[in-house]
């Protein structure tokens, strides 16, 4: 899927519905995101998100972890597909596999992940239930550079929303979804504009180290 010859080339890794992939595709189609998605990879052949890629004529590779003897072999197969795609940015969008250190090291500063919490809070799974159990007044989503640690790379950007009386995990997930999509497309656009970089464990925005994640506001801008 291509807009311009000079668009940033990206690969998107998914495991499920692909709603974030769909948000990226929609932003490209509407002209608000200057991205060329050159490859989609799923570790699940039944992932509904594959249809979004197929409809948009984006190449899809299904690389099931069940077909490999260990994590390293699976990671190597994924890395080979990414190498062939010549993707410059790797986007983990609901990819439910932990990637090994050898793999993440290959893409240092070029691989990002969307996580449904205000990192460093609630790394891993069951984020909504953990927010509710802790009695937090707000929650949100974060995009971070991927490192070997689980959801532990430097945080690039976040979006926040209040936890309302009577909220359950389903309500939080439903309300956060559209905000996640906006956070992802807006952050990826910063990569397309070459305004974000990674250096020695720190995030650079427009050439300057940021001490706190960029915050996405309702007007769609970062502050």
C-alpha cells in the first residue's frame, strides 16, 4: 500500500482483530499519514486483522510460532520476512508474542509497540482489570520503543482518559480504542516526518531528549 515514492516504509505485526492496523490504513487513505505499509505479519492464521491487509492489497505473511521448535527459530523467520520487505519502521499493533533479545536488538530504535496502559504502570496483560483493582482515576495508552524487556523500552507518547464511576474492563477498552488509534497514527506520522529518534536508551523529539512522554491532547496535537 503506497502513497508516495518517498513515504516511510513500515511493517505491521498483528495477532488479532487488527483494529490499529485498520486505523493506519484509514489514515493513509485519507491523506493524513504519509506511510507505506509494505508488509503485515501475523502469528495467527485466523487473525481477523489479516482481512484488513488483504483488502488494502498489503502483502501478508503468517508465521505461526507453533511451526517452530523454539522462540529463536520463530523470531528468525519473522526477521527474514522483515528484511525482505525493507521496512524502515516496525510497528507492533496487538502482536501477542514476546520477542527475544536477538530479534529486538536488530531493530533498536526502529521498532515500536502500542500498550494499553500509562507505562511504566501495568506492563504485560490484564491492564484494564489492574487499573480498576488499583482504583486509579485515569488510564490510557502508551507507545514505546521495543527493547528486550517486556513493555520496558523508552516511552515515546501517551494518551490519557479518566476512569469513570461504574467502569468495567469492557467499558475502559471500548473508550480507549479510538484514543489508541489516534495516538498510533499521530505518533507514526512524527516518524514519517523524521521528528522522532532513539539514542542510547532515550527518546529524541526534534533533536532534543524528552524527559517525559509526549502527551496527545484532544486537539490531536502533542504537548
